[in-house]
């Protein structure tokens, strides 16, 4: 069912196949949330991905990976349960020609006239992914962290162009410097380092 010229509801069966290939949907950070083995990981803040301007970063990922669209969707709450309540799959396809307003509209107006059911308020865990499986982005509201899995080649291009994605060493410095957050991050960061970088 179409929602907008630049985004539309994505079939649940296919979305679960893609997300189940890329991610371990039962896991949560700091555990390894990826089922697919990626060469590189980049990080960003969860609040950034929920902002209109983040579409520019996602469109950059689409351009760099040669993809025409991405799928954004729910992991928590469970899409199957979500669908029984709002009759929506919990996944939306957003085309590369979308603009930042389309992106935030997809997050906030996916379910018309029901603000609580929309991703912006209801999502505890969200994913952004492409059907080629070339990259996947996992975000969790509770730990305020998103992690992108990708190839070394794509990671190098992201490092040269992105204003939001950071290497682990960079985001660790940011979190360490935040009042109180640094104490929480210490153990979390150690587990991230162990689970993603084997150190």
C-alpha cells in the first residue's frame, strides 16, 4: 500500500527474510547484533538517526553502495505484534529520490493519526537495510547507539564523506567525555570492543 511517492510500506515476509539474514534480531547491544559477518563497523548516536537531516547520511550510503532504496523497520516492538495492533508491517521502503522531509514523515506519519504507533515514538530498536545485504544499520534507543556493518571499501568511503558515522575509537571519546554517560559507557564500550573487534 502506497504511503507517499518516495516511500511505501514494505512486505513483512520479505523484510523479515532480509533482517533475519543481516541481523540476529534476538540480540541487543553490546552483544553482536549482526548475523552476517562484516569487515568494518561504524557508530553514531541514536538521536541523530531520528532527525530529518539524517536522510542525507542514508542517501550517501545508498549512493556509495549503488542502491536505489533502503528498508527501515522495527525490531522492537516485534513487527508481528505491531501488525496485529495497527495493521501495518512495521517496515517501510524509502527511495533514493526521497528528501529529508519524506524521511521524517515516514518515521512520524507511517500510521496516520496515531502518533504513538509511529517509529519516532514507538521504536526501541530499529534497522535500516538494503536488499543487496551490502550494509545494515542497527539502532537502539535505550543505549542511544547505532552500529553500521559494512565492507572495508565502503567504510573507507564513509570515513571520507560522513558527518555522523564514527569509528569506535571516535565515538568512545565522545561518550567518555559525557557527564555520567562515561561511567555507563565504560563497561558497554569494553563489551562492544570484545564482541565486534575481538580485543
